């Protein structure tokens, strides 16, 4: 009988501690949101919700923000709703969703746009390079970030509603590449995958198009805190960071057009882009026939490959974009 009593007391203590811990954490979350809402939107971003709730007791934290607003200087973004959920025993993994529309307004330029969609879902997972250091918040890096959305439409709302872009489905993933982690140098690598289906861009006369991007980024900071450093791009260059475009491709059925791009880019010590880009096109560059002289257009298209395809290679040295020995553009340094 006494053993049962001690067991009951232990259970009550654990439940009470868990309950107190959950409500303390929920209060901290609400307090953080309130502090963001108290910002002036100029020196620090202001984020506020018409209603904000934290639910999910006892094993989750479900954060629900309705009719939210983000203000940062001239930029104002409003959204119908955001929701995120985190398991208490797995706080490094969050799932989230959003309810449209989103609205964007820039007081400086006067631009206004609205993003409509029928569904937007995603997830975020963090991993630690060192479990012990991770307990103090040090050394956390991106494990995976995924987002999917359906029936997207971007509309310019300055003077009526003008549809600028639409897509049936958009999907994007950023995934940590453990093989690219260098604990000694403090760098990491991520793989990127993006796909867009049934894309319409009326301004470019693209209808029913599809696009896919596969890329890898190396030399990134192994600690998420370092991404906000003022010299983050310079550090990336010094670490030998590289953008590897495994494949960037797109197509539309009518008129039949397509492109495939692959290559690698990096920055030199002066901050200028360098690298080599290989591309194959069909019908894409012909869009510029009214604006580019025939000789230059032929140089841009490159060597014919049959069935209307052309292939070529761009070389970039000290920011100079060259085709053969012809300089087509001069890129600015990034630092």
C-alpha cells in the first residue's frame, strides 16, 4: 500500500511539473509575440496578430495567428492566417501552414501585390553539429525545410487586379548534406530542389510551363546564427563556397520552348562571380530577335544540335560574362 502511495505521489509530481512547464513555455511564446507587436516597425520589425493562441496541451505547442501583419520600414505584409505546431519532446521539428491571401505593399515604390493560394503547408527541422553544444543553442544548422502550395496567383493591385503569375503547384526543399559538414572549418552544405508546374506568366507569354531546379550550396555556415553576420557573403567566399547548378530546366508546350542549364559559380577574392554555365535552348532565345542583332543572337544560341536545339557555354571571369571572346555583361561584386 505504501509503495502504491509513493508511486501515486511521483506521478502527481511529474504531471504537475509537466503542466507547469507547458504553461510557462506557452506564456513565454505569447510574451515573445507581444514583444514583436510592440516594436515600431522601423528600427525593428513589427509582427502582430488580430488574435493569437497557443494550444495543444499536453504534448504539443500549436501556434495560431489570425489576420497577421508584418511591418518593416516601408514594407507591409498582411496575411489571413498562420499556424505552426511543435511537439514538446521534439522541439527542433515544426510543421506549419498558411491561409491566403497574403498582401504586400511597399510605401516607397508604391507597389502592391496579392498572393492567393488554396493550400500552403511546410515543415522545418534543425540538427546540431554537436549535441552537447546544441543544448546551449550553439551549432544548430538546417536539417530540412520544405514547403508546398497549390493554385498560386500573384496579382498586381495598384490599379485594379492585374494577374502577373499563376501556378498550379509549387514545391521547394532545402536539405542538409551531412557529407558537406566540416566541423573544423565550421561549414556545411545543403541541397536544393524546386519544382513549378502549370506556370503562367502573361507578361512573358508563357502558358502551361513547367520548371525544375536542382542545386547544391557548399561552404555555408554550420551555425544558423552566422547567417546574419554583416560579412556572411565574404565568409562564404573565404570558405571556398560554391553554387553547383545540377540542373535548371523549363519548358512550355505551345509554342514549344525549353531550356536546360547546368554549371558552377563561386566568388573570387574581390567578390566578383566566376564560373562556367552550360545551357541548351529551343525557341527561348528567339524571343529576343526583335531586340538583339542577328549576329549576336547567333552567338548567344551557340552550336546547333538538331531538332531546333542549340547549346552553348558561358564563362565568367572577374565578373565578365563571355561567350567565346565576346564580353556580354559585367557583373557587380557581391562585397
